[in-house]
């Protein structure tokens, strides 16, 4: 499994590099086209793409660093750097969105003529490049939050560029140049919407929240159904990274030889991985009756009450 993961990440890195090159060249063309035609929508699309280029560079660096193994100082490794990179990418795009919104407001009060055909061809190049980039990143986006961030940027850019193409077609027949800042605000709305899901996922990971789709009550029921296990309590489930889920729990078993507990541990680990995708279980086995009454770990303030003056 480790070798397959390493190969996947190497492939993702190559695809990110290809996407970075395209997202460096296309905005240059779009900025030139925006300055020539006077289209704020085209310039907004270019700025969005420049933000994506920077985001892709950050994503690539985080992906490379995330492959480093654990150290004595960073015992969980560097995988969460990818989550941090995703948050930084969204923050960067939100900054671009504020600039676009402000400039769109200014253009709404001072519209200017725009050359439709030039806008169409330049924006169409952006559609093709961003759609191709999204195809390259699609596989990695299914399992990696960092890659999903980059993938969503490409999808958003492709849709935005398509909107600018349609806008250019409108200008061929109608001088509705006031649509230019309105489309810019649509771009802003798409940026805000696409970034929110990434921020939410990253927040849950940083808070060590129970991953979506995992029910602790179901884990309790299925683990306690394993022969030889009396009870499971003090359960924690969290994501080490978007691709790795950990569990820590106390398991009560009858008094027995250590070798018997090892067999039970193997069964529980297999169950957790196959049924819930938990690949990093930390199991503490106990014997005798349990004093715990809760599935969750609730710190007891009375434990340290004797130390309070």
C-alpha cells in the first residue's frame, strides 16, 4: 500500500507541474487581452488564474514535503502541511476576490467599450487549458484535500472562462458593457463558494473532529460484536491527514494471556480498516469490570481534586 501511495503522489506531482506551466502562461495572455479590450471580466479571470498558479506552487511544495516520513520532532510526519497549504490557497483566492469585487464596482459606474471577438478567443484558450488541468488533477482530488483544492480551482477557472466567452458573444450583438463588472462579481461568488468547502474540511481536520461518514455508535456496536470483547469506551477518531484516519480507544476483555489479546487486536484492526477505513488504530486493552460509563472520553476533574489547595 505504501508503494502504491508513493507512486500516486509522484504522479500527482507531475500533473501539478504540467498544470502550473499552463496556469502561468494563460494568465499572461488573458492580462494582455484584458488590457487591449478593456474587459474587467477577462482581467478578473487572469488574476484568478495567477492566484491559482501561486496556489499550485504551494500545493506542489506541500505535496513534496508531505511525503517526508516522521521524525522525533514531528512524529506524525508532515502530511498536514497539505491541509495548511489548502487553507492558504483559499485565503489567497479570497484576497483576489476582494480586489475583483472592488474593481467591478468601479467599472459598473464607468463602463467602456469592449472588443468582443478578442475576448472570445482569449477566454476560450483559458477554458481549454483549465479543463485539461482539471482532468489531470481529477484522480488525486478524490482522496487528497490539497489536490482537491487545486482541482476545484481549475474547475472554477474553466467555468469562469466559459462565462467570459459567452459575455464576448453577447458583446458582438449588443453593447451591454455593464455586464462586464456583473460577470466579475459572479466570479467572486464562485471563488467564495468553492473555497468554503475546503475551509470546512480543513477546520474539521485541525480540530481533530470525527471524520464525516464515521459513526462512533456503529464502531462501538461492531467492535463489541467481536467474540472476546466485552466493551469499548473512551473512543477518539480523527484524521491525521485527508488520506489517513486514526482511532484511539480502551477495550475491555476477560483476563487472559497476552498472546490472546494480540489475536483480538488483529481482528479489531482488520475490522476498523475494512469497515471504516481507519488505518492507524491505537488500542489500549483492559481486563476486569470497566468504570467507564461513556463512549466518549470525558475528563474527570475529581482526579486532580486532591492537588487543589
